[in-house]
C-alpha cells in the first residue's frame, strides 16, 4: 500500500532544498557587497525508524545488521565562510581592508558593532564613519603624538585644522677648517672719542666727579658729559629722555642687529660700555687676545677715550661709523652723532662663519651665526674657538656662547661633546630660553681640520619645525595613522584597531555589513593589526565579497535537482494511493 512516510519525506526534501535555494540566492545577490561572507547549507538525515536493532554473532550463527528506515532530511547547519575576499585597490586612503582575521570596531548610538567593510568617509566632525554613520573606533594619541593604548575613541582626521610646531633640540655643523690659515695676532680695536683728537670730559658740575686729573670715570653720568661743541663746557652732550641707537654697525661681513639704550638722569658711562659690549656681541672668553688686549669695552679715565676690543678672527672684525651710533630725542627725531669712531686695528686670523636657523616652541625661526677661529697650532693638532651670535634672540646680549674644539694631527675632531646654546625668547610667548645642542659631528656630517683653502662649513642638520598644518594622512599595516604636515613633519594621529573573536563563525550578522558578538563566538579581543594572529590593515583598498559564483551555480543546479526529485517522491506516493483507491471500487 502507499506510504504516508514517503509523502512526508518528500515534503521534507522540498522544504530543505527551498531553504538551500534561499542561501544560494542570498550569496548570489551579495556577490558585489563589500566584504560579504558567503554561507553554505549543510543537510543531515533525520532520525530513523528501527525495524530490527541487529544482533551479535555467536558460535553457530553470524551477526545481523540493524534494519532502519530513514524518515527524511533536515537542515544540519548554515555555515559562514570567513575566508578573506579579494582585495581591490581604490586609491583612497580612507578605504580600509583587513588582510586576515578580525573586524573593524564601530559604534552605533553607544552600541559596539563589528564590520569588515572599510568604506569609511569623514563626517562633519572629521570622524571616520561607515556609509550608515557608525563611528570607526581606535586608539588616540597624547599631546606628544604617542599612541595611547587602552580606551577606544573615534578615529578623527582634522585635515587643515590642526597645526604643530617643534622647538629645535639638536643642530650639526660640518665642513673643513683650513689649517694653513694664519694664527690670529689681534682683535678689532675701535676707539670712541668726542672729537677727532680728544676723548670725552665730565662737566665741572658732574656728580660724582672724576678722581684727580681724570677727565671721565665709569661712574660719570651721561648727562654730566660735556658737549665738545660748547667751548664753555656748560652744555651736556646727552640729555635724559634721549635714546642712543646702534644701527648699521658691522661684525665681519654681517650687519649687527639694531639695539638701543634709553638715557635717563642716572645712566652711567659703565652702563653705556655694557650696552656696547653686549650689542656688538663681544665674547668674554676669559683670556686675552694674542696682543695682550682683553675683549670688551674699556675706558681710559685720563683721556676720556672708550676703547672697544673685539675677538680675534676676520669674521669678528668690528666696523663702526659715526652714523652707526645716533642720538634720538623723545619723539624719535635725529639729535646728532655723539661719537667719533677711530679704527685702530682690524681683527685677523683664519676664521669662517655660517648661519643656521633654529625654531622655538611656537615654530618661530631664530637666526644664529656660528663662527670658528683658529686659536692654536701644535705638534698634536689644532685648536679652534667657536663663537655663537644669535641675531634674532630677544635679549640684551648678542653673544650666546663660546668655547674651543680640538683636532688631532690627522685633522680628526677630538672634542665630540656638543655645545649647549641658550637663546632668550622672553616676551614671545614661546618657551624661554630656547636651548639646543650644537654638534660638530654627527650622522649628517662632521668638521675636519685639513689644509684646504678656504675654510668652509655649513649647517647640515637641524631638528625642530616651523608651524605646519595637517594636509594629508596614510594608514600603515599596523593600523597607525600617519599625518603629513606642510612643514615636513610626520606624526602619528592614532591607530585603527581590530577585534578578534575566538570563533568568527559564532558572530551574529546584524545586517548592514555589521556583526555582533554571539553566544558561541566568545568575547572579542581588541588588538593592534597584526598582533595575536589578527590580520593587517591595507589602506586605499576594499575587501570584495568572497562569493564563488561558479560554485553557487553548481549548487543551484544540484538544489534544483534535489527539489525536483523530492517532488517526484510525492507524485509517486500519490500514484500508489490512487491505485489503492481503484482497488476499493
């Protein structure tokens, strides 16, 4: 007689094959969905009806196998294929793909989700978001651009909205110093006089008065100095409220920065000499020049002549004209040239100068002149003295550093320790002082002392940066986001992280290319790309769907065949039932 079991078995076959058709159809429909993971349906047979359980063999008979009749088919599993799809290059650094295991971490209304679809774009607040608005999460950075692992923050790329600057900490000078050059004999000498033939003299009413027959003393107030154009000696050369301006004086081949000295009723000759010394950048090295003169500004009390002695080396020679030292009245109007300079000697000795530009903490450039002068030759090598003048430093003193460096008889640098230079930046808003190490050797070059004319040197390295704006970025395979600034700086802006689940197949598909932790996925671990077996990040690319259309079409054929065969079972059972009914007529 006809079997009802066969009818039900055929019905089960129709059901499971129609479900398999759903899975295949979903795979094919998502063949172009970014990072889509295909599925496959696995069948398993339903439980069987036992006719006989079977028996064991004994000494007289063999054993018998069980006699069972299957009761149909059922869905065993729908499995996800989490193999990485093909990587398609897009050229847009905001597009990201994961080559290997893991998910990007995104946030939607406070809920954490996971995705492998990396088609991110910036929103109004410069955060990277998915096409449906979920925020891409990652590690942030501190004020020094160091990645802060721990809590996750939105990945933010403020192009054109963030600026940085960096103070110089290290600079290097390289080149060659000519050991065939002449050793120095004298520094520059300029006398400042009241007339072409006489020095200054204090007025009879000066308080305090010079001692004995002295014409002037360092304690004499400027307002007590006679005007040489008044034969009576009753008119002062300087008046309170005036300003002494130094403009156009030269040191070597460079013009000395402008400086000014406000004159008050108590300003003394000593204060004037201090002003001249620091304005001209005369380095007080602690030793005398070879001719016995000491660098600095001195007063001959008996003659009233002020003498300016400069440092040795041709680059330190001083040139001061009468027009370079001018008096200005309270309104800034020119009120005369109070000094008659007389150059008595020019600085000599092999020397060379170069200018380096360093940066303060706000990114402002500061120009510094570095000079090297031959100081001594011996059987063991040569000694050179360096002078550092900071033309743009804000402060009373032009000179900011001096010292010596030694070379052996092969011209190799012996003194490799850097010189520490401090530049005043008071009143600029930047950190003051600006302190950096000036090296004469390093990976970028070194100084030598060989017989090669002329002496030559230049700044070959300097760190620090002027102010710059973020103009581009890239994301490397470990997830670090590198920002490129228009001042040449490259800084880490954050890090894209990946979430790794112990069982990716246990993740729950939430739609919209998003996944959620499932009961069998296990807890996810947040790691940097490439760590603990996670995949690496590829910027400028997207992961394609891993659907294999050829396999899907084959599965489509076998599913159609299975469906048709199941329907044939129902038809055959129906025909048998019809035959049975005919017998009853």
